[in-house]
C-alpha cells in the first residue's frame, strides 16, 4: 500500500540528513522532491503545490529540538499536514435510523456489491446489528445472484425482487420488510453507473429521494487515482453523498485518491477495502494512514486486529504450556490460524514500523504460511506434541509428505525452537509480544 510514494518521500527527507538546521535552501530542495513524489502518486498539481507551501511555512523558522534532527522535524510536519489533508479525524457511519438505511453508489466495477457484503459483515460482527442487504442492481447480469452468494457467505439475509425492474419500488419494499422483521440496518446495493449517464443518474437520485437514507456512500476504486477524485465530484454534485469508500487499497495503488478526495469533495473517507475476504474492511483513520504512507507502520490497527482474534481462555492455556515447555506444533498451528484471520500478510507486515522498507523487495503472498502448514500436517500427533522426537528418518518422511526438503524441515525446527524460547522470555509483555511474534513469523515465512 503506497510503497512507491513511501519510498520517494523517504528519499526526499534524506536531503535534510546531516544538516544541523532547517534553512530556506535545504527545505526548498526537500519539498521539491516531496511535491514530485505527490505528483507521481497522481495527486492533483494544485493540491500538491498548496500542500508543500503549507509545509514550508511551518518548517521555516521552526525550532529544532536538540533531541530531533531536521529530517525528523520535517517528517512530523508532513505527517500532520497529510493527516489534515485526508480529513483529520475518523468519521463513523450514521446508524441513527430505525432501521438505518445506507445507500451504496458508484461506478461499474468499483466493488460496490462486494463492499456491501463487507460492510454488512462489519456491522453484524462489530456493531451487533441485524442487517438486511437489498439487491437493487436490476441491470447487471447475475448481480442479484452475486449478492445472494455474498449474503449466504456472511450469514446475512438478502432481499430481492428478480422480476421487478423498478429500483425505487424494490428499495421501498425492502425497507417495509426490514421494519416488519426487526432489522436494524438496510444496505441498498445499486447498479454501477457513469456520471455522464443521465438516465442512470436520475434513477439513483430518485431512489435517494424515495428512501431518504441516513447514509449515502460513494464506492470508488483507489487504483483509478485522480480519475476517482473527478468521478467522486461529479457524483457528489448530484447526490450530495455523506462519505467515501475506497476499495482495492491492497492493490498497486499510487495513493492520489486517498490523499486528495477529501479536499476536493469535502466529504470524509469512512472505510477502506484492503483485500478480497469479507473481513478485509477497515475504518479510515487519517492519522494512521499518514503514518503508513511515511513508513512508520500502524501499530494501533495491528493491535486492534490482534485483540479481535484474542481468546482469553485459549491464551491462558497457551501461557501454561509455554511456562512448562510444552508449546508444540499444534499450538503453533493455532497461532498461525489466528494471524491469518487478522488479514492478508502483506497488509499486516506493512503495519509493523520499518517493515515495509526492510521487506520492500520481498513478495509476501496471502498463502505465505502454506509450506509451514504442509510440514506440520505431515507430522504425527506425537511429533507435533514433542518436536524433539523428529530424527533424520522422520525428517525424510515429513519432507516427502509435505513436498518440501529436509533443509526446510531443519530450518523450521530451528526457528520454532528459537521462537519457543523467545515466547517463554516474553510472557506478560503485552503488545510488545505481538510485534516480536510477528517478527518471528515473518522470518519463518521467508
């Protein structure tokens, strides 16, 4: 996420390294590179120019503390300005209605239907809401079926009228159904449309007028860059939506949309999509995103994700095993499953401060643990419980069964032994444990 932008900004700040103070000359050179980095990330020229002007005004004459280097002060100023540019504070979704109605809008192929499912899953699991999904895409072939598949996957009811070609009527009937059956939230998935398609834009405006939603969200593909910002403006002029959803932020995105969309349409980014799984949805925190863009990671989000998967009873059992030196491969497999539930590995590693820079040439795939799992599944129950039993003969059998080499088995056993010792030393250190555990698992993935 934003790897190219992060690299370019890091190079820009290097200009100030070795300087004793910030001057007009060295700050001008730095900000020239910052502006170039923003433009390469598809940020609008005027926004990039205004941004660097504000940074310059704050940087020139700023007192550099004896504990800080000029480059560190510049990073702090840029971070604060980026946070402000992206909205300042996180803005939640309005759930004040009974039921609360959320209308989804956006271009074709922006990921509206998938994100409707992610949002429904988020509100069900995190906010304890009873959610109804509504299929109002009456044009795209199989759109209704797709929403039903998504609904079945997350255990959420889907309302549809396959024979009805009136989106306004479907939406109104769905809200009646929701009121009669005790639903807290109704998410209306509409057809994708182009801002220049007057007939389609009139249709969604009519749906909006008829159902009076508490939230109208504009879903946009972050990979479209500045085009996404221009499209958002065109939609906002017609719908006056309440917030933006940025999808596909896990892809090869340049970041321009995330950085500038708030300043163009004056509407907050409320959620981001960070992967294909239904759990791959995050509330958008401008300050955390600024940290990630500047290569500082996002420890708060990482710990929050870990806490969601944290099982107190299981943790107590695991602690006892570690204390008694009984931590085995079955326990490790359980830990891997918990880490995998936290999200895709590339995104998780990017939340660790400095990890993106250290691993920028390492391709981290979602199935990064597959060879470890294959090795463990090829062990007998007694071998998983007591790894010390694994002798050369057993290693050969495990390697053959898992499709790996004896060298890989040896490497895993060595790393597992080191990790077991590390976990015993770190018992009770809270969030720091997680960072070290992720570091250990990161090494095993390689």
